[in-house]
C-alpha cells in the first residue's frame, strides 16, 4: 500500500503534498509545479542545507536545465512566502551551496481512513 503524501504546516501556510498545492490561510497560492516541488524538499528538510545539485536532481531528474531555472523558482517562492510572513522570506541562500528553510514546520498526517479507503 502506498504511503500518503506528506503535508506540512508552517506559519500561515499549509503545503498539501497530496494535492501538490500551497495554501495560505486556507486559500490556494499560485505557484508552478516545480516551485511546489522545491518548497516540498525545503520544508521536509527544514533547518538543513539542501544542496543546489540535490534540488536540481529531484526537480528535473530526466532533463538538463540551466542553474537559472532553480534560481527563478526560488525567487518566486521567496516572493510568495514573504507576502504571508510580514515581507520577510524564510528561504536562506547559502552561497555556492544551496538553500535552507529555517522556519519550524510540523508534519500534518491525514487520518488513516482518509488514505486507506483509496
């Protein structure tokens, strides 16, 4: 049986892993699927450095893309997250290495019946 997708709560945000959507105060936030993937990795590893190469490998596994694609998506995430956090983005850049999301996050697990019935 497949494990349910993980969901996380941080600040005013709920990252719904099953629906692949970010909610702010219960309302969907417009983000590209790649930005959602990047955010999922950062949130799941909150407080830890996530290397740029690791993000590239997970988000674009079968494609050669320029490093700038990652930068553009992180920029979009910063802009969106800052809107709900008093203008301050929680994504830290570790120069020439990667990114870190120091915000505390809490994994939200759906009730077992929600995913067992599938």
